[in-house]
């Protein structure tokens, strides 16, 4: 047995195996690097799509909240004007103010109902309650608009209902609106102190 030949063959085999291992490692490393780069690119693309969707959803929610808040303010003003015991010369009649108050409250509810999907269940309950608390005094007092002024009992009852309704709108409704404002600010990312 020729040890020199065996050593030479083993050396060539080892060198060839080493070169082959380096070549395989280089090819696999290159393929893995390409796969990793493709995976990073795909992941980045998906993350960007999710970011755009989230930003669009957040913007839509912010728009809905802004519009809903505008409806709330307008409805509250119309109810306050209708229920106000102070009547100015040349101002709209109580019937006209009633129509504006009830119509703005209906418009508020319709807008809210169409867009409630953008709000949490808890917030929807609060808006529903707010609308009911606003609508109640309007309806309560409106039932006395055509009351005969000759009946003193009815007139006394009308004044009591008027006072109660106006008090609810001037005292209770602003508290409920403030609670909604806090919730709205949380959703659009504003802190209480901002």
C-alpha cells in the first residue's frame, strides 16, 4: 500500500470537500439572503398596507366624531333656544323653534345611527342616552305649545314642565356632552390637558 498516494488522495478529497462545502455554503447563503430580503420586503409591504388602513380608519373615525359633535352642539343649541323662557322681539316663534329643535335632534340621531359602526358599544350607549335626554325635554314641553291659556291648571303645569325641561337642557345636557367630549378626545388621540 502506497501511503503517499493515500495521503495525496485524502488531501485532494479533503480539499475538494472543503471547496465543495464553501461553494454549497456560498450558494445556500446567497439563496437564503435573497429569501430573507424578499421576506423583509413582503413584510414591509404588508406593514405599510396595515398602516395605511389604520390611518384611513382613524381619519374616518375622527371625521365622524367631528361631524357628530357638530350635530350634538347644534341640537343642544336648538333645544336650549326652544326651551328658553326668554323671548326676544322679532325672534322665531316657539313653534318654529320647536321644529328646529326636533329636526336637529332627528338629524343628529340619523347621522349617529348611520355612523355608529365607527364607535365603541359603550360610546354608542352614551350617545343614545344623550339623544334621549335631549329629545325628552323638547317633546315634554312641546305638548303644551297649544295648551289653552284660559285654563290656569294647565298653564301652571306648562310652566312647571317648561322650567323642568329648560333646567335639564341647561344643567344635565352639558354634563352629558362633556362626558362625550372626553370620550371623543380619547379616540382621536388628544389628552385631557392638550
